[in-house]
C-alpha cells in the first residue's frame, strides 16, 4: 500500500507546469477547458498530444475529466489519457 502525488487542473497557472515534467508527480488531471470539446478543435488536440508525450516520458498518469461527449472520450483515449471521464452535467438523464 502506498500513495501518489497528483496535480489538479493542469493548465491553470504556472505552478502546475513547473511540477508537470518532474518525477515528483504520479498523476496529472487536466483542467476542464483542455479536455472538453475536443472534437474538431485541432489546436487542443495537438496541445494534449504534447502533454501526453511528456506524461509518458516521465511515467505519469494523465487524467481528463469533463469530456463533452463520446467523441471526446474516444479522442482522449487515443491521445494517451489513462482515464477519461464524461461530464454528466452536460446530458439529460435517460428517459424511462
């Protein structure tokens, strides 16, 4: 049993970017504005591919929350996010 250190909301502020490339951090959760609405936004996708490459190089787990839909989930997994979570607040509950 052990513990890991994580960064929350990578993409908001300088401090998290300083630690991102270090070996002190085990988990990195992307800021919502980076992981939501990826489908069709090639600039965000390119940025995330670069972040995923850095995370792989220093053996960090990249976590993306607030995916806007199934297309975002598939894209996040293909980029290399270890965990991608759908933002359920964007969807209506299923009708019975």
